[in-house]
C-alpha cells in the first residue's frame, strides 16, 4: 500500500496545477439559502476543465510522472469523468492515454474521451473484464495506471478544490461533498483538517449506494456491489487510501433518496441556472431534504461535475419507441 | 413621446440599482473561443434576479417612482420575463404589481409572476385584448404602466449590464446582444457609445423575427407581426425610444436561423454548463454560424436569461400522448 497522502501533498498539487486547472467560481443562491435556512456557497467544479473536479486529480497524477514514465503513457479504467479527465491531462503533457471502457458505456462518455485524444480500449461490462483489459494494456505498453481515486496523487489533486474554496470563503462551518470512491471527500477532508480545523467535513451519498456510510460504521471497506443509482459517479466502493483518510477526518456520511437527488438536480438547474450532473446534486439533496442540521450555518458544497446526456433528463419520460 | 434616455440616465440607474441587482459574473469558455477564433466574454444575466436582465430595467422603473405613484402600484402586459421582473421589483418596494397575461401563457411564466407576489390579470391572447386589459387595470387602480422596453427608465436600467461588463472586461471590440423590443440593445448601445466609443454594438435576432433588421434598413419601425420563433423573448417590435437609439448607435443587426439558435443553446448547456433560454442563444448562434467577422477580436456577449421550461427542451421530442 502506498503512503496515505497528507495536506503537504495537497499543497504540492496546488503548486503543480497552477495555470493548468480552472480556479472555479463560487456561486450563491438566495432562494436556496431561504429554503434551507443557511448560507450556502457552491464551489462550481462543474465548470472545471473536462466538466468535473476529476481533472484536478488526473492532472496532478500525470504531471507528477517522470519524463521516462510519462513517455510510456497513462492508462485507466473508467466509464465516467475520470477517463475524460485523464485523456485531457495526458494531452496537455503530450503523452498517450488508454482508457478501458465497457462496450455499453454511454456514447457521450466515449465521445468525451475520444475528443480529448484518448484511445478507448473496449472490454466486456464486468469488473473482471475491466481489470484484465487494464492489466493487458499496462503489460503491453508500460503505461502508468492512474486509479480513479485510490491513488495518492489523485487524492491530493482533488483536495485542491477545497483549498481554493476555503481560501475564498472563510469560516465555513461545514463542507459537503459526494462520496463514491472517496477521492474528492478524502482530499477535501485532508485540506479542511489542516487548513481550517473548525470546518466539519460531511460526506453525502445515495441511500441506494450507501457503502461508504456502512464501511465507516463497520470499520472496514464494504463493497458497493454495482448499486443502481442515478448518481452514476457514486457507484464505486472506497479504496484503502480513501478509507483511511475518511476514517480519521470525516464526521458523518448522510444518505439521500433517488427522488431527492433528481429533485435537487432540477432545483439547481431551475434556480441557479447551472448544469450539474446527478452525482453533484447529492449534497444539495441532503440540504433540501433536511438530512443534517445546518440552520444558520455557513455551508460549503462542492458541485462536482456537469456532464449530463442532454437527450435524457431524469424528469422527462423518454419518447416511446 | 418621452425624452430619449442618455448615458447619464444609465449612470443614474446604476447608482439606484446598487445592492438591488446582482452584479453578474463574466464567464469564458476555451472551446467556444477555439471554435469561433476569437476571445469571447459572456455576461451572465441568466444569473440575474428573476433569471433575466429584465430585472434591471423593471427595478429602475419601480424605484424611480415617487412614493405617491408607487403606492398605486405598477402594471404591465407581459407573457415573459418582464412580468416576473416587475413583480419582483414591486415586491422589493412593497407595492402591488398587476401583470396582464394571455390565458395561454406557459404555466412556468404564470408561476414565476405569482411566486414573486404579482397579481395576474388574464386576457385573451390577442394584442387588442392585452392592451384593453392593461388600460382597464390602469384606469381602475391608477397603477403606473411600466412598458417592457419603450420606457426611458427601463432602457437606462438595461444599460447597466453593459456598464458592469465594460468596466470588468476592458477593450471589447464588439458587444453582441439579442434584439426584440430593443430595450437591452439600446441601453447597451448608449453605454458603449459613451463609455468605450471604440466598442461596436451589434444586434442579433432570429431570421424568423427580423423586424429590427428590416426597420433599421427602412428607416422606420416595421412591425414584427407575431412571428414564429423559438426565441420567445424576441417576438416583439421596436418602440419609438429604442428605435431612435438603435438608429444612432447600432452598427449592424445580424440574423440567425432557428436551427442555429437551438444548436447554440445546446452548445452553451453542454460546454459552458449553464442554462440559457433560446433568446440568449441568438448571439452565440451568430458567432458559431460565422454570421459576422470577429476573427482574433475580443467579443462580449450578453447572455440575457435562463428561464426555460425544463419539461420541454427543443432537442428532445415531446413524449407522444
């Protein structure tokens, strides 16, 4: 097991990423504040390059490679934002990226990877096929595997979102972030614990994919077992590194229903006029559904991404075929 | 005819509106820049209170009334953003707003007016019924009629968006804005002409509702005659005040197809991750469709509003009933 990253790694990542990642804006919404009864600040990682915070971690990992390592390219398995983020980061460094994706991945995700110049390696849609394909790619090319979250450089990179956030909005009482594999939440927790120890870090996840909540309660990593949730970025299980950090620094994990996620996503689209994907709506759902006590507090929310298939919105019935 | 407003009126409006309107952010998008071959700055009035720039003009008009006038309330006819904006402005002043709306206005527009505490006065969906209803309201209540655009205070208020824009982004070569009744475009033109005379102001409108383009060519106001365009904010004809200003200060009006409007709207949703309504997409359509020569220039675009019925998106076929 690699060493668990620390706040020093987050600060190093911030220096490395300067000029490479967007310093995303923080938006507020008075109707959201009124509805929740708190002052809410939204860090808009949906405006990040490649449309999600994932670019921070992927870019930190790619830019940390030695020239010799980088020349052999990078590889990962991802049917989501990490694949596109890694492809873009690799392009910025001028090296190749091979992304193992299941044959049934959404067309929009394939187009994003290809659009950033990544090479898609198709596999059957099973965990075994995915891992076998990745191993084969790494064996054949010598590419560096950049895990979507259980990677110290990735976690440190994700922590830079909270670093910007805490610097811009002082004295946050709470920061909410979604938890899937835990890369963002653990990076956020490292940053908050060191930078502003008074800030509580709370994870949010779909009740239908509550493995992080159960894992922290059990004191060991429990598998997500391919859960069915609209929050497609949050279907993964924790990794050893992220679990270790969450155990130490995360106060609480709150779960929300699928209905609450869809309602929160729509609320943000309607009121804030910004596009967020379902995974990003999870912390907003926790607030709108009063899943934690924040009355009168200053609450930070990381809106993680905005990559949505605009042909299929969860509140519009698909045309009958 | 009231006096045509000047840049002094815009500056007065800016002072009056301080703290009442949002100073909206300016966003950029590197893929848009690459596609168009220019540096494009988007002034996000879709993030304005009540979801559109209209709040600036409505608020300036309402806050300019004497206490005696204000006490009798305000009234207008609008099936769009001006009605909601006027209702909100009236609520902030603590006076009543009566909004004449056709019975067939979209449910979302009615809900917005009612949500801000406005009283809806229904009329048949004809121009005559609309005007007769408004006259009756004004006669019975003594309310001040705040025309959606042919009103000096409204025009001056709309000009404050460009004032913020030019202060934040210096040396714009061009500013693009949509033109319907011409309130925003004329306010923008007043501001640019006085504040940064080197900046060219260009109007954009749907080819299906090209009355402003034709009016400037003809040297007189030609009526729009209830055109069919998805850009529902741009179906109106110019007024005497707005026409006088456009004649003097607007270099050019560019028209775009309905297909280009829908494609531009979707492009902004997908790439910029923000919600804009079809009318806001018109200047982006002009850029994406190469309707004017901006190569290498610094181009400002006013994104006018983000009020969209999320149940009905122009690129999704409605479910068959």
